[in-house]
């Protein structure tokens, strides 16, 4: 089974767990000048290509609401990217499972940002360079969300490792 974890947003990430191991990717975006600064815009074609190459069977997608510290334009841009990403993932034919950060992080026993990077590094030592920097938090969270999905799918199929 090919399980995809998606941490959405302009600086989000995707991770795929297969029988061969883990593959991670930053969310494919390009920067667009809006007002006085550059903002991330989802690279739809690259995401379509990535999903076609990975061919996930199931996708665990982090279901995020608005953040209280975001400006209205930032929240709108985040929502645009997240919605477009969700639509593309749903269109690839994989079973779609939205899950709140609170639910999957509690199940995976993640308490803080450093916990996620450390846990991902320990779980997939061959992928340690993917989680090395603080800015790689989204990669770690996408990988751990995919692992949460793997555990859920294993349990629902009655396969206990």
C-alpha cells in the first residue's frame, strides 16, 4: 500500500510511504510578487506530475483551520493553496482521509516541533538529511502523518505488526 501524508500550505510538504521506504518532497510552489513581497503559489502542474509518479492508494491530509496570528491576506493565500492541493489530491483517485493535527500528533506522541524532526530522523535514519534543518519541520510532519496513516490502515485491515 502506498500511503501519502500531506502537510498543506505554501511551505508544506508531502511524504509517501511504500514497501520500499519513505520519499519526501517540499510542496511544489513558485514565488509570485503580490504587493511588496513574494508569496508562494502552488505549482499545479508539478503537483499533478508528482501525484501521477507516486500513485498513492490513500492520502492522509492535515485538516487545518485558520491561524489567529495570520493577517487576512496571509490566511486567504494559505486557504487558496490548501484548497487547490486538496482538490488535486482528491482527483488522483486515492482514498482521502482528512485528519486534524491534534488527532494525529496526539496518537504519534508529538509534543513540539523538535519532537517531530527527531522522531522522523529516528524512524527513517536513511532520510535523516531530509529533516536536518528547522525549516524541514513540514517534511517531518508530512512523513509522520503518512506513518500515522500507515498505522491506521494496518489496523483497519486487521494486520498487526
